[in-house]
């Protein structure tokens, strides 16, 4: 019966080999190509970066809302969110989709008697690893593969893209793009060699049969000078001909190969192709379906950002209010006390953790249309009362831009 509780099979009970307690990343490309830099080098590909930007923008274009059962916590959450550059932080967190996971450090600062997060900064993945229990650790002396260090509490945020027990390092989208990008680079390189050899017109110098080797050499030098400076001299008896190459269809093979690899990249990053490159065919219906698919992906991706930001707010509440203290009582006591007072020494009374949560939700910005305004007008006429927060959110207004006036 005791075997029902806890984990029965662990890595320590198997023959699984770990060096220095580090669980190796099972990604074979990284093992063969010398680490995460192999994937970073792919980001010079224009098509790949375009697809990544398109996927990220599904989330980064969203607005945000702060929710809390406690009004004071909600106001504090809004103030903190206004100080966070969400476009930058969100993009860093979404890099976990590309590299499997992302680790960001929180920089805290004392403000008004409280510990407040003022910066969230992504750190190099080479500085981290997972242990045999799939726990994130800091690698001391990462280049020397030193020992593992514990992650300091309240300091780091971990985002993982589809982690599993076998692979806590997460699923890397760039692993699916590695060979398409490399094959395309080789294809373009060969294509350029073909163009250099057969795509540029030939310059032919015609000399008499009696021309000496020195005279022939002089003509060749004149032709080379003509290529470099578009200027040349010749004898009356000499002629220069420009011969263009006949059209070869072999170049289309390189073009088709490059297009094919671009489609493979699009499918890996976006799961669709038409959203980046419609090409010579396609239909409105197909592109509409693909846009819908991107929206579904955006709904999934935004949870990565929400999870990290909400984890940060859990740290904030625990650091400043503890885990089981009524907010109003604790706030007055805490603001009068020194920040050096240990959390364990602060007075506390029971309050449900739900009342002390701050939750951030990313929401799709609704386009302001005449239909929306007419709908709100009709609802107002039948007695619906909208809050100031509603107008700020729905119509993208600032608090100082307007006042609510009661019409008699």
C-alpha cells in the first residue's frame, strides 16, 4: 500500500548516467553542434525571423488586465505592470518556444516600504541546467561544467515549452528549423555560384590570328579593366563582343528548393504557410483558416507570459504580506515596520490565499467600431451602468481623459 504514495520509479533507481548531477539535454543537434549557439546562429535567416515575429505578435499585441479580490492589491498590481516593459519581457519569455525554456531574473527594489519588482531580465541558458529530479539549477562555472547551485527563492522565473519527464528542457521549435535553414543556406550558396558562372554576360576580345602572346594578354587585361571600371581601350583591329548566356531552367531548381525549405520553416513555427508567403496560389478562405490557426496558437502562447508574470506577483504578495495574513491589518502594521523585519516575525491572521492573489490576464484588444459604440449606447439607455475602468479598457482612454457624468 505504501507504494501508492510518492514517486516509485526515479532516475536514481535506473542506470541513467548523469555527469555532475546534470541531466543532459536529449536534443541530438545541440549535442553534435556544440550547444545552444547552434540555434542562435539560425536567427540570421530572414524567413525564420519573420515567422517568429509573426507568432510573437499574436501575443505581444494584446492588452493586459489585473484582477484581485482585494482592491488595494489590484491597484498595486496595476502600478507594477505599468513599470514593466511587457513588449520586451514578453518577447523574452516567448523565446522559450524557440529554445525549449527561458529563465528570467527579477530585480527587486524597496519602494514605499515594500519590495517591488522593477526589472525582469532574461539570462543565458548556458548558465542553467536541470538535475535528476527535473529541478532547475544554476551551473557554477558553466563553461567548466561545474557543480549545480540552488536557485535563490523569489529571484527567477522559469518558462517551459511542452516539457516532459524525459525532457524538462522543453520542446525547441528551432530544432525543427535547423536542417531547413542549413539546406536553404547551402542551396542559396550554390545558386550564387551558378549565377556568377552562367548568369553574367561574357566579354569576348577578338584579335587577329597573327597577334602575339603579349598582344593577346593585353586584350585580356583590357577586358578585366572594363569589368572593373566600365572603361577600356582597344586597337582598331581588335573588337569586343558581349555574349549573353542562354536561359537555363536549372536555376529554377534552386528557387524551388529554397521555397520548399521556407514552407518547412513556416510549418514548424506557425503550423501554417500562407500567412507568410502566399506565393502564386491560394485563396481567401485558406488564408482565413490560417489566420484563425494563428489566433489559437496565440491563446496558447500567452499562457507562458501569464504564468511567469503571475508567479512574480505570487512572490510579491508573499514577500510583502506573507501567505496567511489579512491584507488591511497587515498593511498598516507592515508599513510602520522596518523592511529588515523577518516575514516569520510579522503578525498574521487567517485569510484565504484566494483573497491575496494578483492575477494578470492578456486580452485581445477589441477593435473600436461604430457597432461597439452603438451597442454601448443602447445598453446605457436601458439602464446598464458602465464603470470608468470599462471605458478605459474598451476605448483605450486614460483616467484623466474623461469623467463619468450622471445625466438626469
